[in-house]
C-alpha cells in the first residue's frame, strides 16, 4: 500500500517529477564525468609503468614523475645486472621531442624507446600493424587517437622527429598521455638518436626479479649496490607519478572539487523538489495521521518516493554518462568509468535522495491532524 501511495504522489505532478529527475540525472552525470576524468587522468599518468612487465624501476635520484627525469650512466646498468636476485635488466629512454607532420607543422611528443628483443616497455593493444616492426630501421608506433593530431593518415607514412625521418609501422588503442604530448614508441637506439642522447645514456632501468627472490629484498640490494639513484617497485613508482600529477600540480584537486559541487547541486535540487512534493500532499499525510498511521508509515512513503527518484534518475544518468564517455574517447579525452565507480555512484545517488527526503520528513511528523479538518 505504501508503494502505491508513494508512486501516485510522484506521478500526481508530472512537471515536478521531471524537475526532480532532472536534478538527479544532472548530479549523476556531473559526478560520473568528473570522477571518470579523475580516474582517467590518474590512470594516464602512470599507464606506461602499469603496462610494463617490470618488477622494479631505477631512475635518477630526486625524480618526481615518469615524464621528467635525468639520464643514467652506463655504469648503473652493469651494477644492476650484478646485483643478486636480478634476472633481467632492460634500459628505457623517455624524452620529449618535436614531431614534424607530413603536411607541415610540429607537435610535441614524448619518445619511449625500449630494448629489442625482450619487449619490456613495448607498446600494447596494437590494433593495426605490428610492434615487431620496430625491429626495422627508423620505425615508430603511435596511438590511433593521435593520428589527426600528428598528421598520420595510414601505416607507412613518413614523419620527422627532431629532424630524423621515421616511418609509422603500427597503431595502438587506448595509450593516452596525461600531458598534451602523445607517447610514441620506438627501439632504444632510435630513441637515443632522435633525442640526442648518447648511446651510453638512458632514462630508466627496468628490472625483472629472479624466481625465489622477493621484490623488496632485491630492491634493497639495488639501493645498497648503487649510488645516486632511486629504486622503486612498480606499484611505488606508479603511485609516485600519480600523486605528483594529480595532487602536487592541483589537477586532481580541481576535478574532485568539481565532482563535489555536482553532488551539492544535486542534493539542493532534489531536496527542494522532494520537499515541495511532500508539502503538496500535507492534507493527505494529515488524513493518514488522523486515521492512526504511525510515523514510520509516513516515513516509509516518503523514503520510497526518494528511492524511486534515485533509481530512475540514476538509470538515466548513468546511461547518459556512458554515452558521453564513448564520445569523449573518440575525441581523445581520457575518461574512464569503471564498474566500481558506477556502483559507488549508485550508492551516492541513493544516499543523496534519501537524505534530501529526510528534510521533508520532519515537517510531516510535526503535522497536527486537526489542521486537516479545519481546512488549513
């Protein structure tokens, strides 16, 4: 019975119902997009680290994030190799460079060069061409989302990076950079050449731990065996880079504030409309009180109204959010809406609507049933 009364109350004024749902949908979409941006940007800052099959990363001391670091000398490579518990050591170059498009104009790119063979640090999610083609001379791989930005129309197009001619041999999908400079992948020697880095220099050492040894024990051994470097596990290095870009620069705080504002706006709109709906039916609630209905019975009706608004608004809002995420992906924006974020948003929406309903409950429970019979 309470369900029927609650639904009838909502449907009685369809305009007000639309306003209520619009407020919920707006809040859901705004929080989903801002939260998805936060997750997407956070993931993008460390995507190279997270998708590289290395247990330990070695970099110059004082490095604050993956994108900006100082070169390491050749001696560090050999010292790392001789450390007990180390199975494999591979070098990587990560440096910014200028990309000249085939039809003119330049773009900033970040060159990622890794050792062949072995593949630690190679591109993933290759959708056209082959990463193995990087074994060929003067070749490069880019992500398909940057084809227009970099002026590449098809495989085999020739471009210039810092004056060196390279040929595009493969496209990846979903490898987006947090900065405005797209990542491009090539072999270590090509990366050293185009970034004017000496052959004995490199940006990072990536270590695979031998079976029977713990990552932490090998990390401590590397620190004891090497000078002037920082040594991180993959998880530590990923978190360090994420924290730098998302919190030290203020970018993450801005996204979180925007998501919080979406929640506040949603609560205000939903609270106002649910309160107005309840006030429009004070006579009905007064009649129920006069007939002996308990406070809990009244609470039940109002909370069901709030839950119905939450379910309908969330359903519409999350569908719109996924459409926007798909459109953003095609446009190159890094928005990720994982299941855990969508589920958390559902809980937030329910709490938001129920919390807004509580505001109107106090008015109803203080209602004097005699007022109904007085015509007030």
